[in-house]
């Protein structure tokens, strides 16, 4: 199998680096394309890649093509690659808000898989939701899933509505976590901790809480009850969050991302 990644930005390069280790490549180098000559030159020095700066040279060779450009670049990319594709190729989109139909119409193809990746894929802890067009076979879908799993975990969803919903949870979700972390860092600094100690306190607290959650069947609510005692410090913090409606605000934020993803799909 020959795999091509179009776009070597953060997400494209992250998935390219993960998939380059896949046994599905059968010791072939992963192909990667970018419009930046400087970036292509840098990629060409990496042993796991065949780097290209020409669409016509790489697209016809690929069996699976990952599209990892910014959504607003998609139409110009479709126009430039359309003369060099065939309907046996599988097109996997890492673009937010670009629907399967938009890709099918733009390229004149049938086999399209749409995904919602997230940034922790950079450290092998990503989660990628994906769904497919009717023309994608079960074997082809499994093959692509195995490629996606090289960057963490993947979740097959029933339709594109869940891809947009995933945007609100996993796609944009890391930013919510960083927002919460930043708030805790600022609180720690205000309390007099050094920048380094603040980072250790916050990062290890998040790391430990996630491990507790993952290593058990207990719900977050149960864990909160285990930490908080009546009239204690943790209960004071949780009561403050409840009084300020923090839970509902977080839900609203997730829905805002979900709704924006839906809007982007309609704009294409």
C-alpha cells in the first residue's frame, strides 16, 4: 500500500509520522506533499518520508490519500489534484467542517472517509472519530482504521453528524483542558508558587486524575465525592463551581464548537 499525506502542517505531519511506522506500508516510505519548498526540503532529509512539492508526481502513485490542509484551501487543492486521481483511491479527510459530499463533488470520486482528529495524536494519545461513504468497503475501512490507530485510538461513528459532535468534544476538547490548566496555573502563581512548581502541581494533578479515571469503572461524579468531604476544602471549590454554573458553561462551549463545525460544513 502506498500512502500519501497532502499537507505537512501540525496535524498532517503528526499523522504522517505515526503512519510511517505502520506495517501496512510494507517497508515503503510514506509519501508527503507540501507547498512550502523549505518544509519539503526538511522532510526530504527524514528517512521515513518521500517528500514531494509537485501534486502531479505524487497523487497518481497513492492508494490512500490523507488530505490535511486548512479547510479554506480545500477547493484549490481539489482543482489541482483532480486531473491525477482515480476512483479506486481512498481519500481520507483530516479537515474540520468539510463534508464527504463536498469532497466527492470537488474531486469527482466516491471513496471518502471523513475524520475528526485531535492534537494529542502528536504524542500517540490522540482519538480520531471517522465515518465513510457507501463506496468504501469494510476491508478498506479497516485498513484506514489501522492507520489512524497509529496515533492513538479511533472511534467509528454512524454518520457525519457525529463527526461534527466529535469536534465539540475531542477535536476542540484539548483547548478546554488547556484553558482549565491555565486558570489553575494562574491561581497557583497568585498563591505564591514559582512558575516551575505551579506547572508540576497542575500537570501532575491532571495526569493523576486521568489515570484514576481510566484505571477504574468509577464515574467522575463518584471520584469527586471521594475527594470532597462535607464542609471541606474540595467541597468549597466544587460548590463555587456549581454556584457559578461552570458545568453548564462547559457544555455550552462544547455545543458552540459543534454548532460551528456544522456551520462550516454548510458553507462549503
